[in-house]
């Protein structure tokens, strides 16, 4: 008798996925219940009482880097991170035929949802834990660059980062022009200087998908873990940190801009090898990119209904965030001063 035939029939994922998860676990466990988390990700309750997460990866055909099968990459990277004691789920096994990977369940909230829900928890505590988690992964992968590089697809190589950064800066300049029209030559030059300063810094290898939906919080255990290591790429650690910890409420129509980082968290990050000036820089560029998105949404709203990031409240949140420095000096601080000379006189709308 196969283990799963003893389990109640579970509606949803279908027996192929359940059987695959059981095979991935070595055939020693059966699934008692399952619930979908998102598209191809399921939370499974095992007969042992444990909870695990099963994820079906897309077919590996047509991969740009044939060796970089997400199933293989994720297994190897998580194994390396586990040895280093980084805050990530355990990779429990995979079923190649069904392309299903099984992980330990590290919590039921993403940081994105957790910050939007505003559960009244101490933000300093969660900021400290998130910084620790991101810093721990950076440190663990820093020594493994030579062996990880073979899995990096073309779109995540250093040359692609250079192109992506140029696009992000064009977008930031557009965001600046929308936020403080006309931005003037000084602010534009300040932003260009900031962009160059950040571009001169050395990128590192890490997860190519760094957003607060890939940070999982367990409020009871008080833990913060990073998930999603099936694709690796070059980027700046400070850019990852900013984007991992800034919630936009991606899954909600009423998402609010909710940053977790503050000066204390940045001080702590500095003890883990992050550069405070670079964090502040990436924070500013990220916010100006959001401004550009708001501008696009506003233009789209003129021609059709849209709810994402629309309205003056969103602009107010953005302006408030822009006025919060994460470092006392550096090109971002200069840029911020320049922007504020043009606008944001307290209580005054820029347009
Ligand atoms: N090990 C885990 N422990 C707890 N929850 C997890 C785990 N792995 C995934 N999840 C949950 O499943 C969601 C989706 O997982 P993941 O990000 O790996 O898949 P995805 O296909 O990239 O989805 P998305 O496109 O939404 O990011 C996560 O946001 C998280 O809520
Ligand atoms: Mg994800």
C-alpha cells in the first residue's frame, strides 16, 4: 500500500502532486491534508504532524543555462545556506518527474503581508531580524561565488545588471520629474552622481528574486526566513536589503508603502557588512522608481480604471518616505537635500 492511499482524498493539488511530495520525502510520510498558498505552491500536513511546503517548478526545457535547473539550484543553494546556519527553509527533497520540491514550512506570513496587516508587533524587532536574515545569507554566499557562478543565467549576469541599473536610473529620473516638476539641473545631476556612486560598488551573487513576498515570518517562533533560491544573479547587497524589507502590499488592492528599515536597522546592517551610504542610496532610487510607477498609473487612470498605487494618498506616502534619510551623509543625502529645496515644504503640495 502506498503511503498516500492511506490519507484522506485531498481536493486541490491532485494525487500526482501529493504522491510526488511523498516520494520527495523518501516515501516515509503520507500527506493528510493540503491547502494552496499560491498558484504552484501548497502547504501540506503530514501524518507525522509536520507541516511542509511543496512547490511545482515549471519544466526545465528551454532553460538559458541548461545546468541551472531551478530544482537543482535551489537544492544546492539551500544546502549550502543550511550548513552556514542561514535563516532559510530546509530543502527536504525533490521529485524530478513531477518537478516538485518540498521544504520545511517556515511560517504562514510573508513579510509583505505581515507589514500590511500591522499586527502591532515591534517594528524594531522585526527590522533587526530581517536584517540578520538578509545579512546571514549574504555572508554565507560570499565565499561560494566561484561555484555558484555557473548557474547564473544571462539575464542576471553583471552585464545585465549594468543595463538594468541604467534603466532603473532613467526610471528614477522620470519619477523625480513627476514628483518635483521641474526637477532642475541640480537635482538631476545629484541623482546621476548617486547612480554612479552606487554603480561603482561591487555586486554580489544572491537570490535573483528579492522582494518581501520572499521573506517568511513566523510570529509565534519570532523567526524571519528568506525563501526562493531557484535563480541566482548579481546585484548589490544593499539593493536586495532595501527591496526585501519594503512592503508595498503586492497582493492587496489597498497596499500601503510600508518600509521596515530605519536608522537603527541600518546601523545593525553595517555591522554585518552592508554599507549604510549605499543602503540610503538604493532606498532613494527605489522610491523614485516607485514615483515613476505612480506617474504611469496616473497616466493610465486617465484612460481607464486602475487602483494600484493611485491617488494622492500614495504620493503623500512616497513623499514622507523620501524625507526619511537612512544615512547622515553621502550622495543620497545630498540628493535628498536637493529635492527638498525644490519642494516638500511641509504641508505644501508640490502640484
Ligand atoms: N518554505 C516555506 N515556508 C513557508 N511558506 C512558504 C515556503 N515556501 C513558499 N512559501 C509561501 O509560498 C509563497 C510562494 O512561494 P515562492 O515565492 O517560492 O513561489 P513563487 O512561485 O515564486 O510565487 P510568487 O510568484 O508569488 O513569488 C510565498 O510567498 C510564501 O507565502
Ligand atoms: Mg516568491
